[in-house]
C-alpha cells in the first residue's frame, strides 16, 4: 500500500541522547515535511524539503536537523534531546512543494524525553 | 502575526448537521485546507478552497470567504465515525501552512 512509513512508532529517550526518527515514502512525492503536534497547539513545521538535495527551516527548527539524500527518505535527528521535545512527530509529503497540494501524513512517532 | 482560530470542542447528535468555523489571519493567502484527525491517528485531507464559495464533497462541504478571512466545514448526516478532530490550515504568501489547534467533534447517539 502506497504511503508514508515512520519509525519507531513510539520511543522513550533519556535527555541528552541522540535520536533519529525515520520517514520513508513510496509515492515519489517531491516535497516532504516534519511536524510536531502538541496538545492545544496547531501542527508546527520543524523542517521541510521541496525536492531531493534541498532542505529548509520551518517554524521550530532549533534542536533538530534533517537530510534529503534521495526522494524517498527524510530522517529527522535530535542531536541532544531535551524534555521540551516530548511530542508526537508527523512526517508528511506532498506532490508539489507549492503549498497547495494536500499533505499525506505518516502515522506519527510518539516521543517522550525524560 | 499569523493566527488561525477555531472552536476547541463541539458536540452534535448522530444524524444531525454541524458547522465548524475557522477564521484566519495570515500574511498573504494561497488557500484553506481542512483535515480530519481521529484520536491517535494521522491527519487526513478533507478539502481545499482557494476561491470564495462552497465546495461540496458528499456529506462534507467547505466554504470560504476571503474578504472575511473565514471558512467553515459543514458535516451532514452525522455518523459516529465522524467523531474526530478537524484541523483548519491556511497557506500563506510563502505557501507555508499555518495550522489551527483543531476542533474536537463529539457525536452523541
């Protein structure tokens, strides 16, 4: 089934540890995104990539990094986790990076930093 | 600043009609999206409006007034499976999505 796969589904992480959240899509979409979702807040964009080889910063990029070596994969790395990074992380993709294409979301990674 | 406002929670009865409102203030405007998100699941796309007026898609319709910075999602013939959060998002002048916090819709039998 075509779509976006995120791993892991959930993770408990000690503060200060490094963690990479994985995201893979098989729809050949150009654009990919990482969002975090916190209770009472709207989805907030962390980083995005409009096409393979390029990345950009979103609304809340501090403490996170991404890479886009190919079309399918868009991993998100927390270099040194802090408790404020406890959240649900969603990876998404869209056919175009023009902001008018619907987003397709992965099932999310629930991350708890202790 | 950029802002999206929508009610935090609404309750409706199975079989009825409910309207979920969304007002937006963004730097520029390139369209308004509605997504549905069931608890513990990913958001899924419902509708996109870029021109004023009503877009109908089965039991769901979405309306946009650009002059008022206003949209609504209309759900007809409510079913229990419609219990979910409904997210409003506006695409700004840089084509970045600004998201509301979502409206949790509770359907009662």
